[in-house]
């Protein structure tokens, strides 16, 4: 009887098996072609051999959004897609050809094997799969360096260090590029500022935004680089993105539809939309949802009734000349940075700028991770007197100010008010409402009556409402912008006739103190004792 020289693994703990079902038989190493002399030399089907090879080398997981991945048992903590380009299917096809000379796995065999492996992944509990940035169970922030060896930066409240294997599971995409390893350099922030034509308050806000971009579980305002031609907006935004999430295509064109946008957002943690002149309503809504957290449901490929869900919360950068292109909702979710015109004496060639950026990037990253560690140390104790729209980001700004001695929170709030005013000026319908209320003080009527009261422009803008229904929706969307200039919108009342039309009440607040004449409002929430505590009984006489 022939003796087969194979490597037998006594333990099967690392290999996925169906829940409640024990692994059957030993597994064999794929380093040698198995000898099937006992059954007349007949080999198992190619699909079965591919599955065996895969289970010897990988474990299989399912992400919370229902996507199966393979993770090497010995190697980086990187999640490989099963079927996509650069995923497990291609690797197993090559390994199969190496293990069985003269034999190539057919497409049907590979497809059958992938189906089996997907079933193995489905039999496991969902496991978080992160893109570039994640949190480990202890609360540390982990940043994937994107290198082939799987190294990562782990940042805690006590500092940061580089680890050989990430403590969380990461996935990669073709839109990612490796990030250089950060180094300790006390002058990293100054080296970054030397590359940018912005004043100190704007630079401090930028540093705070870059630090917040690595905190994965909070909304991040879209940074908008504003300035005339010649201010280097596109190059500056490209630098910002390549610090947070390096990419061979850091700058992207405006997507043509929501599906194109979702594909871009799913493959990158940070994106830059370059040279935005006009933002259609669908894109404004999509960017708003990407700031706070978005989900897109689409039909799965080659199926009629199955769906896939793309969920993402992203870090965005935009470049524009005119902030009036920003719609009301989006204007409340941006951090505006004005870039100064570069004179001829200080202008540098793009080649020189790229070389300088690559030289200082490790030091800049080290300095930013230092600031992030300081923020993590004080952030749990940060409390704000009032909570602005981007409250989580505002808390990060307060933590940066506390640790660095800056004034980023006040500067951000002041800039946000200016952005709202600029967005108002870029919306003819909003300006018409503001002018109407300015003259009347208080105006009340239906949405149709509002359209009649407003002077229609000679050339109707594309976003000017065409009927009462659209006018009512536009007023509701403009309410935050109108509130920023002292105009309140109330649509809770109805007309007293039998039609019960919804009424819009537009009121101009007094300039001296907008809250002085406002009626006292009862608390929206009842006062209750904290959990585990009840009402203290009165003392007995």
C-alpha cells in the first residue's frame, strides 16, 4: 500500500465549519499534489479540490451588509472579496494551476467553489469589515496603512504606534493607495502649513478636520476649498485627501447619478469632488446623507429579487469658486476654507510641490496622530453649552482647542454663519422670500398664495417652484437658511375654512434680541429620573 506524504492538521478550529457540525476528517496541505491511488487514481472534482485548498488557508466571514469575504489564516488581517477582481477567485485559480500542473480550473468549477465558500461565510456571525479606518473593541482608532504587509497605526489616548497586524478587519479597493509610515517630528504641522496658502485660523480648522476624519463613528463636515482661479484649490484638496486616505485618483469629477456616486463612495473613505460649479438637488441630498451616514439599496447582479445594500459615512472635500452653489442643507454641513491668491514670487511648480509633499508627509502624519491622541484623551469630558448642527464635530473642535490652545470652534461657528448667508444669496427663491418678509414683518398664507406674492423673475431659475406643492417643499428645505438670517418658518397651522389648507407663517425676528419676544416653550421631553433611580419620598414629619 502506498504511503501518502501529506501534512495533516489535527486541529480544525481555524477552518470554518457549519454551526453545530464538526469538521470531518483531516485537511491536506496544498503544497503537494495529493495521491489518489486508493481509488484508482481518480481525482475529486476540481471544485471540491478548490474548496479544500481555500479552507486550508482562509477563514470566511460575512460583513454586516451581507458581503462574504475570505481572511488568510497566516497573513495580514485583510478581507478579500470572493469573486471581485483581485479577490480570492483569482488567487485560487493560480494556486490550482500550480498545484496540478497541466490542469486549469474551469470557470464553472471556480463558480461552484465560490458558491460553497459563500455558504460557509453565511454560516458565521457578521463581522465588521472596515475601509481605511476602524475602531477596535477597546476603543482605539486603527488606520490601515494600505501596505501589502498589512501594517496599521493604532491611536489611543496615550499615543500611537505602528503594529504589524491590524487588530480589526480591513478591506481594500482599487481606489486606495499605500500610506507612508508616520514618524515622530515636532515640526510636522509647520511643514504642512508651509505648503498651503491659508491664514492661521483657517489652518487650525483644517488640522482639526483632518484629525476628525480618522474618527470613524461621527459625521464629518465636507471641507470646501473656496477661492478664485489661481489659489490652488484643487491641489490643496488633493493633499488633504492623500493625508487621510491616499488614492491614485484623489480628485473625482462630479458623478452623473446616484448609482455612480455610491460606487465611488463604497471604494474610498475620503473623496474630493473637484471644480463644483452647480450642485443638482439629487447630488446635494446625496452628499448630505454621505456626511451623516447613507445607505443605497440596489438590485444584486444577475438577480431579479435579491438586493445589496451599500452603507457608508464618508469624508468629503469639494472645490468651488462660489459658495452660492451650495444648497441649504449642504451649506449647514460644510467647513469653508478660503485660500489666498498665490503671487508669482511664491508660486511653485506642481512637480516641486508634489516632491515636497511626499518628503514631509510622514512627519505631517505623525503630528496629526499626536493631535488625535490628545483629542481622544480629553474628548469624553468635553461638554458644549449649546449644540450646533454638526455637534460631534464641534466637540472634536473643542477638544482640539483644549489641547492645542487654539480657537477653532468659535472660528468654525462664525464661518458657518457666513456660509449660510452666501448660500442664501445664491438662491433667488430664498432671497425673494427674505425680501417679502423684510417688508411685511410677518407674512401668512398658503404656498400658492406665496407664489403669487413673490415677483417672478423675467428668466425663471431652474429651481424656482412651478406649483404650490413644490413651493411648500422648497420653503421647508430653506427653513434652516432662513432661520440663520432671523426668519422663522411655521407650517403647523391650518386655514379656518372647510378646505383646511396648510398655512405658512414667515416671521422676521427683532434685530436686537430674537429670543426676547418668543413665547416661553415648554420642555419637549418630560423630566424623568435617571435609570435605576426613583423619586425620593418626602421626609416624614
